[in-house]
């Protein structure tokens, strides 16, 4: 989808559907407030709004009969959308309302929206432009690669795929750069969603690695793939141990973004869990627990997609990414409960449950990232069902060894429209992962599973390196369509990572 703007008035908007966002307080006098309509049309529209019961609550929308508008407007359809209360409007509300617009725009290939009057709020106009464009782009996402019939592919009866979204009457200073950034963010999130939604058998570790490396190189990053031989030479025993059960060999993707004059910078390291399918291994999951396990590479997808957007957003920070990719399957060659794996940093772990595989591959990648002596490490992983029990499926957990970094991640998430909550890493819970035979074991007791997983990862972060772990098991996938979030893979984490990097000097 193309995102653009016009600086001219709504009258000339060359779009199939024109949306007009309305605050609750303006709904009663909406018709008369529309300066572009003649008195008769304004009166008729006011009357129509009154009888329809439209209150302009957030997410509410009302299609205005074309005949009421008259010929002064060029758009084929006019849609009023509720912005809710003006006192509480924020950037996320704008994303949600823009997403509502594109979702309601059935039959339209081109959609435009006028900008809302935000004079009374402290929202920066450029941020508002970006948020609206992000919401529209994210809300228009569909994964229809495997739909045969056109009707199904296009999201239901008679609806068309939106080709262009235009902000009408948008003469904000710096709007073009806001739109360019929004487009980069949208493309990144949508690519992450595509990777997540792809069936596991179509994204074997090496296949996905090639796709990531190619896209990354196209975007201007340096990309390298470590195959199984290289993993052996580099002693990544965790990645190899988890990958052993599948005929699809494991690998690791390394990405690097170096900004202009950035060679001397210490990098920020990003690490993403890339389990293309998690059956649980020999500690096999029940059938229903496996249904969504193609989602288990969402952390890796978020890292790849966010990094590919860095050149486009003109990021100033050097960033290195590590994505271990494996398929966790049971077989005659699979790692068995009781086996001991030796990781990149020479530590050993006893594998008591092969379904706690994420921490095993993340361990190697965190150790590898630590060798760069980075300024910080941020990792993303669909790590534990326990985190979903704690926070539900819309909020990800943040565990960190550094308060400043934790706060920066939480703030970035909030600006970006993603929901995060900090969880602790209690020192005394480490007892739970003590092993009789190895340095640590890969499961703790029944309760606090997100925290013991976090404590396990912490063992592989180098001394003195600020580190934050994002357990995205819940929000990586959505069971329902809600504003800018589609069903299926959500691309969670991409927006937070980009907002975090934008905030760093
Ligand atoms: N990939 C899962 C975590 C997960 C579960 C993500 C549900 C999304 C939805 C992870 O590898 C896993 O299976 N974790 C186990 C750990 C346990 C065996 C200690 C879990 O959470 O049950
Ligand atoms: Zn698992
Ligand atoms: Zn997993």
C-alpha cells in the first residue's frame, strides 16, 4: 500500500472513500461544521447523523449516503469515524482510528482521510501524521498468499485491497518525512507478520535465513548465514542441540547495520528467537498446543524486520542482530531429556524438558552478542506460556538487569503503541535452575516460569552489559482482529525496537 498526502482541500480528494474523523463533542454539529458543504447538504447531514444515533465514540463509523453530500466532493463514499473524547486523544487512538477507516473501507482501492483538529492537545502534528499513516498501513494488512479465490483473498464479500492511503489537506511541516518513516515502519511490521504467518514447512531454517539475508542486503545491511558446519566450528551447542531432531538443519543469521561514520560505535545487539516450529521435541506438546507453533520465530522476525528498516529511518545507531533458526522436532536424533548441552561461552545446561528450547538457542546467541562488548543487548522471544498466564495475550513482559534500559524499552513501547510490563529477575529464584549434573538446568519449578526463563538467559549475558529480555509469547499472535492488529502474526516488537533505536543517540 502506498501512503501519501495532498495539501489541497478535501473537495479535490481523488479517492474512492474519504473518511472524516469526528470528536464526540463535535458529532451533534458535524454537518454545519463542514465548511466545504453548502447549507442544504450540511443540514441534511446533521439530520442524518442525529437519526442514525452516531456519537463519534472511538471505533464507531457511519457511512453517509452519497446523495446527501452533493457533487462538490469528488470521493465516491464518505465515512464519518469516531475519535472519541478530545480530552483523552493520544497517538495510539489516532493509529486505531486510521486502522478503523481502512477496515471499514470495503470496495475502496484508494482511501483518504482528513486530519483531525488537535489544536487543544499536546500531540505534535508530525507525530499525528505518522501515527495515522502507521495505523492505516498496519490495519490494511492481509495474509492471503494461500487463498485461492479472489473473494476470500480480499477479505470477504466484494471488498478490494487498498492500494493507496492519502492524508488529505495535510500541510504539516515535515509531513513527508513522517510519512516516509511511517511507511518504513509499516513495511517492516508487515514483513514480520508475513514471516510469522508463513506455514512452518515453507520456512525451514535455511530457507528463512536466505529470505532474511536477501531482504537485509537489499536494504543495505551486512548479512551472514552460519550453517550447521559453521555452528559446530563456532561451538553453538544450544542451537545444534535443539536443531538435531529435524532433517531441516539449524543455522544462525547475523545482520549488521552501520550508520554513516558509525564504524567506531559500540553496537546495540538484538537477539531474536527463531524456532520455525516448536513441537516440543521429545517432550512433545499436545496437539492443540502445537497449532500455533509456527509463530515461535516471532522474535527473530521482529529483529530481522526492524533491522531492515534502519536505513530507511536513517537510524544513527550501529546495530548487530543475531537470529538462531531451528525446528524443534522429535526424532531418533533428537536431544533427549537428561542430555547436557555445552554453549558458546562454555557453560553447560541439562535439558530436562526439550520444550524449553527457546532459552537453549537464545543462550548461544546472547553469548555471541556479548563478545562484541555491545552498549546493550535487547532480546525478543516467544519464550514462555507462563508469561501469557501472567500478562495475557496483549502485553509482553520485560525483564532486565538495568533499570535505565528497562525504562527505555517501556517508554519506546508506549510511544510506538505496543503494551509492555516489567517483570523481575529475582536472584533467589536462581536456585530453581540449579542442576545436579551441569551448570544449570533448563526448567524451574511450576510457578514463575517467565522469570526462571529470564534468569536462565541472564547466565549468558556478558558481565556489565545492560540487557533487556522481551517475552513476547502472548502478543506475538492475535486471535482476533482489533484496530491495527490483525488475526495471526502481529509483528509485535518491531515498533518498539524502532522507537527504542530512534530514541538512542
Ligand atoms: N514456544 C513456547 C512458549 C509459548 C507457548 C509461546 C505458548 C507461545 C504460546 C516455549 O518454547 C515453551 O514451550 N515453553 C514451555 C516451557 C516449559 C516446558 C518450562 C512452556 O511455556 O510451557
Ligand atoms: Zn517449546
Ligand atoms: Zn518455543
